[in-house]
C-alpha cells in the first residue's frame, strides 16, 4: 500500500507500475455515477501486469483470500501474434475482478 486515509475509506495501492485507488462506499465522499446494485463490480475485469505473480499469490494465501480463477497459463491472440501469460483472478469485496498476470515463456 502506498498510503491510506482510513477515516475516508480510501487506499492507494501500488505494485510496480500498477496503481489503483480504492474508495469505500459510504465513508467520506462518494463518486456515484448511476444507481448502485450489489455486487457493484459486476462485469468489470481489471488486468494488471506484475513482474512476478508468486509473491502476490503468497500474500493472498497468507491473508486467506480465495482466488476466483486459479493460477493458469493461457495463450491469447493479439493481432497476428500469440502471447502467453500466467494469470489468476481475485475478486475484491465489491465484486470487481482483478486479473494479475506475468509474461510466460513460449
């Protein structure tokens, strides 16, 4: 965590070049752009590239956080190329999916 303001329900997370600001609904100022229905993150999938997945997986396991999508190696078409990545998904308390990934060998 880069910093937080617990009295506002705010946290600024940083991992390598990935930065994410989280704002808890109902504490401090809310950024409500439409009616809110739970789970709030329905349909959202944030992809975050990290240098190494294993340390992140270890921290999640230590904290008792279950993975939404277990670790896998997947190949995706990108234009005329194919890229391979190791990845997993974890769901935050509001339902947003965070897909963390690292480049995999060919």
